[in-house]
């Protein structure tokens, strides 16, 4: 009887001791799962063929698609199409500009002030070509348009045209992308090299690898480095030196259509076959197998909360929530 009491007492002490140890040692936090959300026409997108993304000062997401524009604000979806006044339904570029939005389409450009559209075409306006690949605004408030025949600049009053002129001007007239750096220099990515314009003179950059001269996109990061996505991977220029990245380094695929930076300074690359995340040392790839709705990624943007948005061809828009970043 006494033995049973002693055993019982020892067992009780052990249970109390284990419980105390357990409560004093906090468990390791579980890693946050990847949080992906996909939005398609079922949610309110005008089309699942997405070509362009942009976030304005109010953290509103603007989505350029094959059949118009979708505005996503606080979870609400609204559509802008040719019925409301958009110059054409196929929207290839979106540029917030002050309180306005510029949309580049396959048949001209539209300026939208929140209620009224003003449309611009090659005739009777001053665009060099109606097919708009990219639209950006510079430090002077001028708007620049990339086209297959050169570049158009709109000051708000006047139009100016820039083309290849012998050995001066653009390196090639078929321009796909434009970026403006901190010194208000314009960088033009063409289908045959890169041109830099400082307002007075032009500088040409050509790669020793022909595929790398076919530029799809340009991006200037928070450190002032300029990135170029091409048929031959990604190249970054810091003002003095060039560094290139391809599938051999970890890029998911060499045909790069979109570049963006997240809140932590990491780079994201959208390709024909998925997305690559690069933290400066290591690479992480995302495809349909681990988050994306479709692999063909045309556009990437970070919103004010740090969420990453990806526009796809056929899969609508994907959002990777901030808790993963």
C-alpha cells in the first residue's frame, strides 16, 4: 500500500515537472504558408489575358487586359471599356500620372481623369504609331510612348518624335519599353539594343549575345540600378558595370517579360514559363505547380502593403500576400 502511494506521488511530481518545462519553453513558430490568391473574369476582371499592371497613389490596382481595364480598389472590381470611352479594348500599358491614368492600346492612347476619356492617335494627334507597347511619365510631367516606329513625347501641349537617324537617335525604331531614371534620363529597350537619352545626346548599348539585345522590359530599382529583361535573360547596369543572369544562374526561363522589386529590395522576374525571385544570392521559382495560375507572366507590381501582383496570359491576376515576403 505504501509502495503504491510512493509510486503515485513520484508519477504526479514527474507530470507536474514535465508540464512546467513544457510551458516555460515556447514552441517554435510554424512557418507562414504561401498565400496566393487568383482573380479572373469570375471575380470581375474584364479578361484573363492580362498585359499590364500599375498601382496608383491610392493603392488602387489598374489591370490592362485584352478587353479593357479593370480597377481593383478595396476588393471592389469595376471595368472600363470602349463603351465608357477607352480608345480601344486591347490595353498593353498603364501609367498613373498625377491624378490621371494613361492607357496604351493597340490602336492609340487614352488619358482618363476618373470620369472622362481623352483619346490620342497618330491622326489627327501626334503619336508616331497607334500601337503602344509602353507608357511612362518623366520628372517634367511629360508622357512618353513606345511604339514599333519610334518614341513619341507629349508635353501636354506639343508632340515630339524620336527615331533612328543614321548613327544618332534610337538604336532601333521598334521600342518595347521605357524607364526614367533619377536624373530624368530616358532608357529605351528595343528589339535590337538599348538607347539612353539625356535630353540632348544619345548613348547606345549592345550586347555580345544577340538574344540579349531583344529587350522586352526595363526597370529601375530603389538603388538606381537599371534592369533589362530580354530573350537572353536579365541584365543589370549600375552605371559602370553590367551583370547578367540566365537559367544557368537560377532564372526559371530566359525570356523575361516583367521585372519588379519588392518591399525588401528583392527582385522578381516574370517569364514565359514562370516567375523567379532573387534576393541577391539565391533564387526561388514559382510556376503553376506552386502558386501561379498560369506560367506566362507579362507584368509584376508591388502594392503599398508589399503584396506582389502578377499578370498572366490566360490565368488573370495572381496575388502573393505580404506575409510570405
